C-alpha cells in the first residue's frame, strides 16, 4: 500500500468507503466498530511510549506483547472494514491461534501476580493506567462488534472472541506492568455498613 495524499475530501459529506468500495455513513455501526478498534490501537501506542525506559526485562516483555497486539488490531480493523462478501483468500484475519496466544500471555503474566481480593481501581502509574484505559476501550470495541454481528450475522465471531480475550489480557498486563514498573496498584475500598 502506498499513500500519496492524506486528504481526499470524499468524507466531507459524512460518508466513507469500505475496502470493497461500498459507501457508508461515518456513524454506521461497522464504521463505529473499526473506529473503536483504531482508538484502542492508539491507546496501546501510548502505553508502549510510557513503557519505554522501564526496567529492561519487563519493559521489553510488555513491548513485545503490545507490538504483536497492535499488528493484530490492524487485521481486526481491516476485517471489520471489509464486508464478508468482499473478503479475499489469504486476507489477514485473527483466529484461534491469535486467541490462544492471548490466553498463553494471560496465563504467563497472571502466574506472577498475587491473588486478587478486591476490584482494582485504574491508575497507579502511566503504564498501568494506559493499559486499563486500553482495556475499557477494548470492551467498547467488543460491544460495537457485537452490535455489528447482530445486524450482519455473516460478520462472524472471530473479532468478538479476539477482543474479549484481549480485554482479559490487558487487565492482567496492567497489573503485571504496575508490579514490574514499581507502580502502585489501588484497590477498591468497600463501603462500610452502619
């Protein structure tokens, strides 16, 4: 792909085109779905930026995971920007192998954490906080894709499954990153009953 000009003026009337050339309103559920995936990718870019300069083995491990996830999210976005009838053979898509990788990372990082006794409040330090933000954007992306799938069942389940598992990983990784970076982890204080 070669981009020679950033602006095209084709969206000035509130529409955009899918990979197959179909024109849709910019607030269409499909556009909302892949736009939210794009937003998620941007938040992960922030997490990677703030992760730089952290303790070497931990920051390198976090960066390696997020680099793969960001590339996967481009595949998710491209899949959502393409109607199922316009998909082509060999089109990059997330699948069972990618979900298994997320689960393996989840298990690996979670094994190094203590058991959780209360809900975690997002924050503590920049890396953990951006990963928590990414988790919430990931959940929103998942909801948008569920809405799309209800409207267009042929969309399939792959993107929903991937995003569901990714949000789990981002929760675990936010906790692991806080521990590795020496950032505090704030827990929810249960209200006292009188």
